[in-house]
């Protein structure tokens, strides 16, 4: 690997657009606002290796020197193919069959520990990374949906991580966690004079498929009516368990023997025709999903979301239409969309270098793996920093999930990330040799301040501190 | 450490007084504030120059998820409400705490009702905006930016900071308390805003880390360089400011305003009160109470939230009042929308539009303002037609309370609603 590239004062100057911070919600584009001139990152000495490292940073939760070497030997395109053909691996079962009541007692930390360990240790890292993407897109929340249903939902998104959008929209509509989270399970449309619950129908259109303003309020009402009746699956049994060891208090809890989708309660369905996105009739779930897929804004909306997570924080309109075209032509196949995203011109353009901000989970997992902290200790540390860094898995801030990129940066969240690094480095003794870490993790591309601090480092700890606490390591 | 003019020896309150004298001379103002030594002084200086009132504090409480206005400030004599809400209306009306013949406060707001009796509460009815969005996220953005046309990207309070306070920022002029992300209302590309989730957690875990970070986050290249550098500079300044704030000690008579640990608004406002009392220079505070998206089984959930609001606001006001710091503090609630007047089949309510806002504090002129919307004349979606533009409320806060020209911030003038003394 070549030497270190350092940003020169006001090297390549370019203007940045403020409108990108709206990228997460897919709001109508705003007129770009010039906020100032910024120095660009210098060009990496080995551009191809940096391109492949960028791909790994965006598709995994961390990588080793051997993994980067192997990917470099394969080349960019073969690595893309290998990633999107990632085999599905079923994670360790969180509920042992000998204790079926455990499901009802799963708490948010149980779920986090189970999943974080999976992210750090699974050989199918991109499958975990895509599960994580869908966790933020088709999002639900543990306090409202309960631990068991959230666990099931996570298993579903892993199985469908590279699936087709139509299958996912059908699955999410009858997913027990979502039925609970957005209230469809409680909606009753049997009396046309009474209003159905619109919560799910609105977000299906606004957040899960086509974006705000692409449909009418009448469409929301129609979908709410057509989908009413879907409710959570009935429990297989009820078991009495001790809920408080101190007092010996007992409670009857619902027990499900196996994962299952929601069920249709015919007594709550709407008894007549609706008109949804231009189609009239007795529309069922399949018909509603079909109408959503035939809407011209659905492919660009999902394409844009994928692009701001994997390509660039403010993707160009041409990139969106290219990705959307590939997506639609493939019958909304996630693999085709991802392949188009990674192979797009914009992914490899110089201005896309470090144009994405690592999420807290990506940042923390990558740092813990870099210094070789054992998985169990990494999980403990990461769970402790979820709230302060702004990302509590299974507990999104709201139904729009976590806003990416700029959304991760505030004084409080940046402080928490930095403190994580401080604590991480005092948890590993001895630290591994920092050696080539600057090239492995930062492609040797450094801003002037980081470069000075690294040059002044005299111990391994100082070296790792300057590297992992640097702004460079926050980006991907 | 050099101490030009002895300014660093003064505490903040002294400096406010000194600043008034200092700011009186036009020539001193013309000298420009670059010469003024610290960030706090620059903030005061900039404010004087802009003609603002230096000591006014605003606390915005976001009731996130869309608060049911008809269950917060309850119409007592509206038969239509019973028809629209067979499950939800009767009990709420019977238990309401009467404000006058027509309105009652939710029965879980006894301390706010007491403040009403003492003349410190105003209600503005029917607050909304034209062509309302029923999307949480779009409507939040409208309220945060103060722009229903959705072109503005900066927050209305962020613009206030950058225009009227200080472009380079005393970090605590604007502060999000009890959250980890920067509140949208306070965001502005030219303003620095502190975000403090909790006082205990705010600081570097060790000195090596602080030193490294201090050295590394300078002139960071790239798209996010300035954002990261500013965030870290704000952390350093805020850490220094917070050293002035006595931590919540064991045995503190009011360690929180609520016995319920889930009442995060109580914790956030406790932190806000500490920042105000310690004289950190905080002016525009933003706090959030989440959970108002009551699509189903609304009664129990909304009751709890009303209790949280009452405990937090009651405790906050009492503590400031006891410390002699309440006279210049205005508390204002906001929510992205109200809820649909007609209940749904899950004993809840769906997304609505206009709703009443509550303002509380010594500077508030008691009364019910605006025009109560007609529940017989709803819009095509069955929602309330707004009667007061939300920017009228912002305008009064800016003009009368903060002393900042509202037209500069909001772009035009709106009907005046005189809910401040």
C-alpha cells in the first residue's frame, strides 16, 4: 500500500447542498442552498483498493485485512456479485424449544444482544446489513409490539433481505409486530359509517412505498378499509408464569409455539367496494400491494432510499432513475436494485468518497472489530451506548426509522461516539499493533489534523485513539 | 488567562447588567463584537445590536405524535362532540377542570389549571396552517421551519439564533434538553446549538480522549467536515459551561418533577431549570414529550401523557418561581397536528389538523384567544378548519417576548394574538 494522502488546505473546493439533509424522508427536493466552500478529501493513492474498501465499509459491520485482500484479488465487480449473492443464514434460535414462555418475556436488551452478536460474528455480513436496512425501513417498536413479535419481524427481514418488494409489502402488512405497531390489528371496517384506523394505510404509502404527496387522502381511507380485518395470530396456549421473583406474583401469558403471520378476521372487513389508486372493487391485500407496485413513484422512492444508504447522501436524479429502472425491470428484485446501486457511476465518483456517515452501530461494531474486542464484550459495550449515540435497535425514534447521514450528527451523539472509543480502548489490553490500520480502515486518506495527531502518537493506544476517534473513521 | 475589562470575573447576571450599560453607547456597538472576549459576551453583544431582550427565555414543549386538542382544552358545551366521539367524549367532559363556561382543561392537568386560576395561562384556539398535511413528518417540518410552503430548511428558532443572537454562537443560547438529536426547530446552518441528553452523561470519559478530540476536529475536509468540527467545538464549550451547573445531588428536594421514571419530560425540564438557574446563558430551550399518536385505546395513554405534562410543567414553574427566575420565562406547547374530531373503530383518533396551544408563564396574559373552530363545518377529510395561523403565535413570542423582529424570521406579518403582557 502506498503512502498517506493529506488534504491540502483548500485543495479541491466544491459547494455542498443543504437539501441533502432531507434525503431520509424523500420529501420533495428543495432548492439547493450553498452553505460554504469545503476542502475535498484528497485522492487515495490506491484508488481501486479504496473503492473496494468503501464497498466493504458500506455492506458489512467491519472487515479484516485478509477480507480486504481477498476482495481486492477478486476485484470490485466480483465482490459486488459475491455480496449480493450472500447466502441466507438462520441465526441462533433465541427461544429454546424447552421453554416456550421465553418468547413472551423477551426484552429489548435480549433482542439487541442476540442481533449485535449476529452482526459481529455472522459470516453472511451483508445479509445482516440488509436485515438492518429493512429494520429501519419497515420499522416497528418493541415497547408497543412486544419482544416476541419484534424477534419474529427480525427473522422475517433476514429471510427476505434480498427478496422482492411485493413479497415484503405483503409480509409487512400482516407482520404481527407491524399489525400491532401501526394498529391495523385493532381496525374494524365492518360498519361503513364508522372510520377505520388509518395509521398503517398512511405509512404504507408515505413511508414504505411511494413517499408523501403521491396519493390522496381518499386513497389512505380506501386502503385502511380494504386492509381492515388483518389481526395478530391467536396464541396457541396460555401459561401461568412467575413475573416477580420477590413477591412470587404470577400472571397468565400468551404462548405461541411457532412464528406465524397475522390472520384475517372476516367480521372486521369492509363490506363493499373501495377505490384505491384508481382501481375499484373488493380489493384484498394482494390487490392493494399490486396497486402500490404499479404506481410510478414506488420504484424511485425505494431506489432513493437505497441510494442514500449505500451510494451518496444526495444522489443525483439520473442515479435514482437508473436504479429505479433496474428495480422495476426486475420485478422489484432487491438484488437487482443493489447491484445497480453499487455498479452506478455515482458510487465510484470521487465526490461520493466518504459521502455517507456510519450509523452508531456500524461505527461501534467496526471499531470493536478493529481492535479485536471479543464479541460478547463488544455487545455489552454497544448496548450501553445505544441511547446516547441515538440508535436503540428495536426502538426507532418513530415510524420513519432512523434518519441517516447528517441525522446522526449532533453534539450529544458525536460525544457519545467518542466516549465509546475511549471506553473501548481501555477494555482491550494489550491493544493490537496499529501497524497498517490507517491504510486498512482509512485508505491512508487523512485530513491535516488527524495526520498530525497520528504522527505525534508514541503508543499503540494514542495511535488507535487518534484513528478511531477521528472524523475519518466516522465516515464510509 | 487574560481578563480584558475584567469580564471573566463577572458572573452571567452581572454581565447582563454590565452589558446593558456597555451596549448603551452606539460607538461601543459599532466597535464590533469581535473584540469581545468570550462566546457568552458575544452573544449578548449581538443581541443588543439586534435590539433583542437579553434575558427572555422560551421553552418549547413538543407534544410529539399529534396531541388530541379536543381532549386537552375540552369544549364543555358542544353537543356535536358527543356525536363524533361516543366512546371518548363523555367521560372527558364530565371530569374536565373548568376554565370558564365554555372550556375545561383535561382532568390530569390540575397544576396547569391552578396556574390558569392564578392568571398565568393562555390558550390559543384553532391553531393550524393552510392545506394541512396529515403526515407526521411533513407537518413537523412545517411547524419546525415555520413555513407551510415547505421551502425553508432551517428551523424558526435556529434562524432566530443566527439572526438575532450570534452567528458564531454561545453554545447554550439554544439547547435541546433530554434528547440526543438536534431539535429541528433549533437547526440552522449558521447557528450552534447544544444538545444535552443528561447532565451526568455530558463530558469526555477521559482526558486523553478530550485532548485527542480537541486536536483532531479542526479543518476536517469533506461534506461533513464543518458539521463534525462544530459539533465537537460545541461539546467542548458546553462541557465548560456545565461545570458551572451544580449537579442534581442526592437529597435534592426536587431531584425530578415526577416519581415516574418514564416521565422524560420531567427530567428534561429539570435539566432546563438547572441551566437557567445557574445562569448559563440559555435562552431558547426545546424539550419533547412523545407518544401522542393515539390511534387506538386513546383514553389511558392520553391520560398518562397529560399527567406527565402537568407534573413536568408544574415542577418547572414552581422551581423557577422559588428561585426568582420565572418572571421572564414563557413555556409554549406545540404539536404537529391535532386529532380527527370523529373517533375511529379502535377507540382512538386518527391524524387531524388544527388544535389549541397552551402558553404558560409570568409574562402570559390569561385568556382564551383565537376563534373556536366549528365542529359542524369540518373539511373534506372530516378535520377541523384552522382559525389561527401558527405563525401568529410564533410572531407574538418573537416580537413581544424575545424582542426579535418576527418579520425578519417569518418572512411576513400575521394577525396579532396578544397573549403576552
